[in-house]
């Protein structure tokens, strides 16, 4: 069973359009409507999007600005998926 999960993960990674780079930088999710900011950690990033880890599971708006000073990132994002304290975003 574990081998089939590993193969599925490797195949999903191979289908990515752009390579991702690992990170562990602190960031902030800033809603466009002026709502509460959410702290996050940038786990990986590509030119098309990123995977984030939140301090705790939270409801995120569909569109927001991701700010990660250490990576010099300030990008408009669209929420692609969430699962617990993880989220995927697409850069707009």
C-alpha cells in the first residue's frame, strides 16, 4: 500500500507544470477586504503558485495578497485548495 501511495505522489509531482522550490519562510495572508491577517509559512513555491502551512486551520478568502518578506514575495493569490492547516494558492 505504501509503495502505491509513493508512486501516486511521484506521478503528481511529475505533472506539475513548473518546478517547485522548498522554503520555510514566514508570511502573511492579507485579505483584500481588510479582514484579519493570517500568519503562514511558505512551504514551497513556483512561478505559478505556492503551498502554505497556517498556524491553525482557518477559513481563507478566495482572493488575497501573500506577503513573504524573506522571499521578496508580494503576490495576489487565488485559493486553490485547503486541507486542515495547509493551503495551495495560484498566483494571479
